[in-house]
C-alpha cells in the first residue's frame, strides 16, 4: 500500500465515523424506523472496519510478523509483537466478526445487532485507529495521520 493509498483509506474511515454520528441513536425504534439508517450504518461500519483491517494487515507485512489466516489473527499478531495494547485483539473481535457477517452472511443481518455495534462498539474504531497509527513506521507518519 502506498502512502497515498494509506491516507485515502484513513480519510474514508474518518468520514465514515463522522457520518455515523448523524444516524439516530437515541433508541432502536427510532433507528429502525427508517430503513436508510440501517443500510447506511451497515455500509459505513463495514467500510470503516475494513480500513482498520487493511491498515492492520499492512502493519503485519511491514513488521514481517508472518501470514495471518484470518482478519482477527492480524490483530493477534500485532498484539503479540507489542504493537497493540494487551487485550486489543479480544476487544476488537466483535467488530471484526460483525464485518465478516455483513460481507458473508448479509442475508442474515439482525437490525438489533447493527444498532448494538453502532451504539456500543463504535467507540472501539477510533481507539483502534489511534493504536494502529502509533504502530506506523516513522516515514509514514505525517500531519494527516
């Protein structure tokens, strides 16, 4: 991944996080009353989580940590190399699993689970981003990061 591609993906993530803030989150009833809330949340979360997975996979490659078999293993490798705080892989497992369900089991999406991820796990995204940015090689760190 080039520096330009990296920053483009980070821009997508930041934009998605801002857009998620605009989705009704006061109650499940308000959230689910408009199908567009569910559809937008699915897309925004899926692509935001994918950016984090892509960045983490790139870091695994940069640090020559091996070849992960799963998206979740990417975070385990980074944690094992002390590039992520202890417990991070376990904490992000629900969001990685959610992304996998959206991509592969899209015909079995529970709207309540979408709302749960939006309201209870969304804060994990910027926290994980912060840790991943801290693991970037110095030549990739810039004011945009």
